[in-house]
C-alpha cells in the first residue's frame, strides 16, 4: 500500500546524525590511518586550489548523494571545494532525461526545441556562475546536463578561461552503447574538456582527451550508512507495518524504468508462491527527473493492492529511513536493466546484505556472482535467487560479510578521494611522467 512517512518519525530515525568533528579521523577508524595519511599527502600540493563541482540537482539520485559527502571532506583536506547546481525548466529536464535515456541506449528523439532549451538554460546559468567558474582551478561537470558550460566559458572569455582551469567531465551513466544522434549532439560540448571520467572501461567513448576510470563510492559515516542501533531498525518495521516474522525484500531507487521496479514485483510474485514474502519498494523522484510520476503509477498498477507490497514515496532527505530499511531487509534487490554504478547496491553490501542485482553496468563491478551477491538477467532469475538465499540463511550471512569487505576495499569515499586527487595532480604534471609529492 502506498505510504508516506511522517515528519516526526523522520526526525526520530537518525536523519540528523551530526557529522563528526574530523571526518578524516573518523575514516581512519574504518579504513586505517595509512589510507588517510596518503590522502593528506596527495592533497598537500593541491592546498587552497578551488574545485567547483556542477550538477543539476541538489537532492535525489547518486550524484547529489556523493557530492553532499565529498565537498566537506575535500575542505578538510585543504582544498576549496564548492558545489553549484544549474537551475532548469521543464523543457530542459525533458531534454536531459532524453540524453540520459539516449546515452543508456534508448533510441530517443530529442526535438530541436528541447535541445535549444538545454543550451539556453546553460546560458542563463552560465551568466550566474561565470565568476565562480573563472576563478576555479578545476571544474568537474557531472553528467550531460551542464556539459555546455565549457563552450559558453570559452565563448565568453576566449581561450584564457579554459587554460586557467582544468575541466573534467564526469559521466555517471552507462554510456557503453549510446544512441548515436544523442552522443553526436553531446560530443560537440565534451570534446574540449581536458579529461573525462567513467565508472567502467566499457563506458568510455572516443574523445580527444585522456579518459579515467573512477568508480563512485559511499560514505560510511553519512546518515545513509552509519551504524544504527537495533531499535531504530525495529522502529522502521513498525512504522511501515512490516511483519518481523516474515522475510522482507527491498529495492531502493528512483522510480525510473531502467531500475525495473515492475520486474521486481514480478520476481516477488514468483518467489512468493513458495515463501511468505514482503516487498518494500522505496523511492522518490529527483528534481531533474520528469518521468518519476509515470513510473510510480505503473508500479501501483502492478502491485494491484497487494498488502504485502509496500510502496514508499520518501522525501529526498530520508537518509536515516533508507539506512534503517536497508538494515531491516533480508535481501536487497537492484534489478536494473542499465546502471551507471548503483550506489544502492554499495549501500546494501556495506550493511552486510546479500544483493541480487541486474547483470548490467556498474552493478557487475560490485557484485561478484556467487561471492558478493547474485547477478540476474530476468525476474525469473531474481525469483530463483531469492528462494536460493532465503532457504540458505548461513550462506546469505557469509555472502553479506564478503560484500561488506569488498566495499571496504573498493567503494568507500577514501578510495574515491584518492582517485580524484591523483587525477587532479596528474592533469597538472605537464610533461613529467610522474607526480612529485
Ligand atoms: N535514494 C534516496 N531516496 C530514494 C531513492 C534513492 O535517498 O527515494 C538514494 C539511494 O540511497 C542512493 C542514491 O539515491 O544513495 C541513488 O544512487 P544510485 O547510484 O543507486 O542511482 P541513481 O539514482 O543515481 O541512478
């Protein structure tokens, strides 16, 4: 049944976990002091450098999730990091949703009027951001929405602006087989960048500048991931009417076709023929995603009033609630058909949960089939793995423990920062073949 969480309850579920006084000292407890020492060493030559991140939404989705945590840590490392958000209108977000779908392989047609809106919105935002961008040492543009800012900068200031700052395009999307017309349109804006970053090798595209592979990460200390006392988890079950006696499976994601929430309902129904299951689909909509309402309606339709399917529309800052739901789940699903990375997979793995994920994109980087989770291609495959895990609780526990270690090793914010710092130093090293620290 559709549910929404009351404001009072949200406040009670650790939404406002205060950030520790020194995040770096706290990370050292999780990953070891030497990892943090290395970060400080890499950051020293970059002290005082201005890093400007630009994306198109302050809340909702993985990019906002990462920036929210990363900006203060960069600050603690002595960099002057800031985060700008470009403001769009309906036509702009229609266009950029088209880019998103097109980059992920859908044969979408984005009409010229919407392409013009995309450019015009960038132009308006450029007028507001020009000074900040001109003063930056590094500009990191996230995804296609703000991609034209560099062209606008060069247009406004000639070559000088570009040579002051290093401009990096950070692609969070599975761009392995983009729809060609969309790629051609975006490529004109991407070519002048100094570098681009992809999460997986096969997402990279022919571009006339160096390309780097940097997978995203989660912050173990954020309200989304911090350890929670058991009573918070019990509270969340009660709050949403989840029966503690029967297994609960969960998918957390924006209501987006690529996340395949309807496929999750199918998998649940197949597995439920054999096991007494409950399904929670927790999601919200990002402010830069105009398709959410349509997908949510399809999900309600597919759920067809089943009282064991809980469809939760959560506000974008319900981090503690999602944290508790992930901990309450017996198994987490992320049955995406395309996925740039899938922070929800990382979050669940960090909580020691076995994850059943779509065999696609960034999920394959995280789920090592049979070890840190299971990869599936169909609802039938997901149902089979649900039954497999729910009837083997010891194996599910072991898999969850392996998953948590895998995240500690590869997908925490400390590794992500190390990669960013190294990249920034690398772009500054000129002709030298090594980075001097
Ligand atoms: N998320 C959230 N509320 C929601 C849905 C998702 O806070 O209703 C968070 C989720 O926990 C994760 C991020 O948004 O941190 C989604 O990142 P992911 O890489 O999984 O997918 P994206 O939305 O970027 O495609």
